[in-house]
């Protein structure tokens, strides 16, 4: 299956983002307006290396990103990072693009992964069309420079967060930066979506240790390569409630109490 190329759409998008006419940009790059119009319209299928490098230098975006990433679908925060010279989506030669949605005025939205959508999330998490079908909310109380999503909680493994609640979580781009004891929603290849306390063992043996707040559930390890997405806990909401029921500090307190209980059990045994 041929690789989809987004250069034409990206070129027009970036030009309009800078509020430049075709004449102005063509003059800046020392090319004809007719040639620029053909490039933006997708009528040119074989790009000259010099042209690609000129556009890359002018917009300060890598050639790989200009060709392979649909920049129109990136949230404003991530787009600014790319424009600032940080191609955070290119790590080890692999693209890591978060499918997301924005409001008509280009503000980040919080997508709700419903119970029904949860079953198909591990297949559709990278599909913009799948994400676009999710219910969305605008939550002005959340930090504007971060990406948030909502996932349903099933079972009692993470009490005091009750079954049926929705956890509001923050997207983590860098898996290696996760600190021990961080509550996270983990999107995995084989186990689906799980909400656990994470201990980062990537440097030691390439795994994460997943622990439940409910001590009746045993901790277990998963390879870091099994993780598709990682979302850090912020708070949770329940039906009929308009206020978050537990912030990160409160849940962290529960995590610390659980750890102390486990230490006591080990000593007494």
C-alpha cells in the first residue's frame, strides 16, 4: 500500500498560518507563484530536493514531517513545538502522532472514550476519524498547555476511584519520564486499557510494574514495547457530579498509604 504524502496540504496550511499570499511566499523562496500553486494543489508528484529543503528551512519543520504528517490535525500546542524545531513525533525513526480534536476556534477538547468505544480504542487510537467520533468537552479549568482525555473505570482494582467513574488523564509523550508511583491509564497492545499505579523499570529491564490500589490484585509487569499510549491521572468524575472527586494529590496519598501497608506486611511476615 503506497505511503500517503501530506506535502501539498501542509504547504498551503503553513502558508495560510503565516497569513502569507502565494505571491509573497513565492517571492521569499525565489520560485514562481504558478509553481507554488501547483505544489499546493498537489499537481506536482515528484518534488525537487532543493524545493523540499527550501520549504523545510523556511517553515523550520523537517522534510520528514512535511511529507508524512498531516499538520492540520495536530493540536495547537504540538504544532507550536514542531514549528519551534522540536519534532517530538520522530523518535527512533518511528512516528508517534497523537490523534486529537480541536474546537472551531482551535482550542483543545477533552474527548470521552465511552464504554462502547473503549473496546475498539486499541485499534482506533491512532485513527483521526475514530477519535473524531468520540464525545468532546471543553474544560476551561484544565491547563491549556496539556492534552487531556477521559476513560471509563471498570472493576474495583483502583478504589477509591469507583467502577463506572471516568478518569480525566493527561497525555504523556515521553514514556521514559514517568516517575515511580504515578497513577496512569495505560493503553496496551494485549491487555487493552488499564488504570494502574506505574513503577518505571525501563532502564533496569525494559518494563513497567503495574499495581492496583486494591491489595487483592497482584502487581504485574508489562514490557515497555507493549505500551501504545500513556495517560497520567488528573482527577475523576462520576455521573451527576460536576466537580472532580479526587485530584492527583489525594490519589497519591492513597498510593503512599498502600505502599506503607505493603512494607508492614513484609516486615511482619
